[in-house]
C-alpha cells in the first residue's frame, strides 16, 4: 500500500501544467482595446480627422471602428483563439515526443517481442512526451508484477491495465487543457456577433425614424456596426471550430497510440507462461 501511494504521489508531481487561459484572455482584451482605439480609431481614418464622421472612402479600418464597442470584445475572442491555438500546437507537439510516434510504437513493440524491457525503457527516455510517460510507467509496473510470484497471472494483468489507465488519466488533462475555452468561443463568438448585428440594426432604424429627417451618419454607423460585427463573429466562430476539431483529432491520435501500446503490453503479458 505504501509503495502504491508513493507511486501515485510521484505521478501527480510529474504532471505538467500548461499555460492558463485566464491571463491570455486578459492580455488579448487589452491588446484588442488598444487596437480598437489607436488603430481603427485613428483620426486619419475619418473625414476631417474626426472619428464621429464617416470613414474616409475605402478606409476599412475606419469602417471597422464604426462597429462599436462589440468589436474589441469579439476581437478579444478571436485573438484568444489564435493564441491558444499556438499554445496547444506546441503543447501537443511536445506530448507526441521528439520522434515519429508511429515508429516509436513499432520499436517498443519490437523490444517487447524480444522481452527486452531495458531497451523499451531507453526508447521511452529518448522519445519523451505523454505517450512515452504512460508507456514507461506501465513498463515499470509490468516489471514489478512479473517478479512478484505471489500474484496470479490475472492479477498481474489487472495491475498493468490499471496503471495504464491511471497514467493516461493523468496525462489527458494536460493535453486537453484550454480546449474547453476554445469550444466555448465557438458559440460565444457567433452570439456576440449577432448581438452587435442587432444593436447596429436598432441604431439604423432609430436613425430612420428620427424626427426632422434621416440622419445619414447615424444610419450608416448603424449599418456598419451590424455588418462589421456579423463578419467578426462569423470569423471568430469559424476559427474556433477549426481549431477545436483540429486539436481534438490530434489528441485522439495520441490516445489511440497509448491504447494500442497498452493493449499490446497486456497481450504480451498474457502470452507469457
């Protein structure tokens, strides 16, 4: 019992923590506000250098500025998706290890076929990453239970399988970190774009119904706000969907390799006398 508890403590300590999404969101919000105020809202983008006037003809930055306060909010989500995508790309690349994952699995299988656990451990040390960590942990348990004559064969197999599942469960949170944020932005970005569209249309109809004639500046501002926010919302949602599906596919590939090696390890154990 004491050995098992110490082993679990060591596993928990070895778990790596990725970058938290909260500070990234804050930094992206600050950056989005700065871009909105000083890039899109630059007076040179508007007639008579006045942000209250129409944008200069053909000036896209001024048109985006007319999208209103919803623009920096949606842009925060877009920047967050892009930043977390870069962070997850390198995190999952590290989780796969230094060398090709499929070749690593084949080499470890070959070492197990020869009964050479030292070679398999050496391959895990050279590979590194989540897959190698899980396999190395299982190999250690495999070696320990193989030397324990008091355990029945079925109990040894169960011990290896349980260790594999525990090690996998400790590695999965690291690989899936921040993906829930990207999944939330998938819907939130589109909803914020829709909110900006509705607000823009309200302002447009308010300009049409104003007394004393149509306020062309207010009307164009409302339409710009509606269209700009629609475009930003769709772009943010699309980027989030692509990123989420891409990284979940990568994680599925990594976990498949872990399951494949785990099944092979247990099968190898079952074939021993």
